[in-house]
């Protein structure tokens, strides 16, 4: 009986946790180190970019969802890309139907509900966690959505390998009055320190004043 139950995708362990969701979270923890940081005026995303095999180009890590929203993720690359495509389509659909840009909270709720359905049926949950940043009428937003569909809002998140170390480093250097360049320097240093040295990175930034998300590569300053 116990062996049969262990094969059920929605089976709970003795602690009341969904085994498949825990496996998905482990996949996220093996992904590249990825950070999100928010102040009242802007939000930034930073992610380590690493090829999965020698001689391969590294996969894109920072994505434009709509002109005012950006995203990144960590976990299985295919799962991350699928979820990114889904939220892009949801943002485009909202523009077509309502003739205005979707607010970040609505987009995050839609993604949360979609991911949560995969915890209620005998299917594999997505092995990916997504960070969304954006600027709308309600201000700046930084939201994490995990494989269970749980959403978290805050001023800083870290996902992927060495997430705890990177978040601890960011927490020590965070100030509400950070400039964009200071925030990017902070996330870059946190990722480098957590991974033992310099590496290729991608970044994205959205400002409340412009409501435009911009992505750019490696260790330069943010576009003005």
C-alpha cells in the first residue's frame, strides 16, 4: 500500500508536504543563481548565465513580458521558458481584450492559479520558480511564484543555487534609497560571491517613472 501510494504524483509525505512539489523545488534549487530587488522607484532582476554544456551558448535568463513587466526564473530551462511564454500570452491577451496593459498583480495571480492546478491532479508540477517585476498604477512590484502556485511579495528574493547565501549578502547591503547602479552592483556581487567568482550575467530594470522594462547583459551600468 505504501509503495503504491508513493507512486501517486499528489501523494503527501508524513509531514503533510506534496512529494512532487518538493521535487520541483529541488529542481529550482539546482538552477542558476537569480535575484530580484525592489525599491519604491525601481526594481531589478539579475541572473547568472551559464551554458549547460561546453561549447553551447548560454540560455537567455531575463525576459521582457510586456513593456512594463519583466521576468526571470530558475529551474528546468524548458519549464521556465514555457511559463514565460504563458505569461507573455496572458499579458498580450489582456491588452487585446481591455485595450490597456495588465497590472502585475493580475498577471501573477493568473500564473499562480495555473501552477496550482498541477498540484491537484496526477501530473508533474513545473520544476521552475518565476520572479516578476513591473511598474503600474499601484507602484513597483516584485513577486515570486513557486512551483506550488504560492506567491510572495517583497523587496528582495533569491532563487536557484546558493540562494540563501546570495539573499543574505543582498540583505546586508540593501537600503531603501539605493540607486539603480548601486542595486545592480549589489546583486552582481552577491551572485559572484555565492558562486566563487566572476561570471556572465544578465540584468533587467524597470523604473516607476518610465514604466519601461529594459534587459541588458553582463557587468555594465544600467541604461539611462
